[in-house]
C-alpha cells in the first residue's frame, strides 16, 4: 500500500480549539483584512465565497450569506437573491478556472445528521467534480487525497471570478467584488 503525505495539514487537524477567537467563524472571516490568508475569494453585498480548508476536491468552496442564521427561511429576499446570484457566479468561475465535468452543490441544514459541522450559520457547498474522480480513499481508509495546494486553487478560482463582467479586482490578495461595498457582517444572533 502506498502512503499519502500531507504534512502541512497536521497543524489544522490537531488544533485543540477550532476557532478560539470568534463566536462564529463565518461571521469573522469576511471582516478580516487579508482575504487571501482567510481564503475569501469573492463577495457581493450580502454573501461571500470561501475556499474550503479541507476540500473534497480542488475548488471546493462555500457560498455564505453574511447574515448569521442557520434557518434558510429566515433570509430576506435581497439576501436570498444575492446568495443565489453569487452561486451562479461561483459555477462560472469554477468552470472557467478548473473546467470540471459537473458540480455537487448543497446546504447542510440542522447540524449533525445533515453532516454539517457549523449548524448556526448556513452555507452552500459547491464542489467541482470530474469524470472518474471518485476514489476509495475516503471510504476505505478515512483519508482524503488533495491533488492541489490551497494557494494554487485560490489563484485559479480568483482568476475565474476576476474574468467575469462587472467584477472589481483590487489585487490578487483581495476578494473579487460584485457590488458596491463589503457586505455588512452578521446581524444580531
């Protein structure tokens, strides 16, 4: 049996406190200044796109409304529309940058049984898929094979968003924007 080495992941896997400095990681990340370091790749007025730290495959992102809620029905119409539009842009960006054959997309609502680890701030996973990309590693040995570094994926996906009409690009380290301002962070919980 061959071994898969990813030594850079050990710090992430073994950390005791997952996000010790924040109440909600999805509220905190888009407010921090360094988008690249926090893997925020695109945003609009009501939602943002975050590259997954433990991706199932390259380009695995989450589209996250700024509003802090775990109840999809609680989102006002303008947030629903902005979230949906940013998902459309995400499909376009991933298609342009990674050329997948298909996508898996979905929400894990309700926590534990739904498979979500963050149940009080909803987010939509978008996972690019390629013909033949299913492998036995996650099933047989509880191991994930990551075929591309997150920094390289960030660059490719950022470029995919930057190439879209009406994209605002400040630099390679700042999330691509669609709209006027950084969205307002989480509302009262």
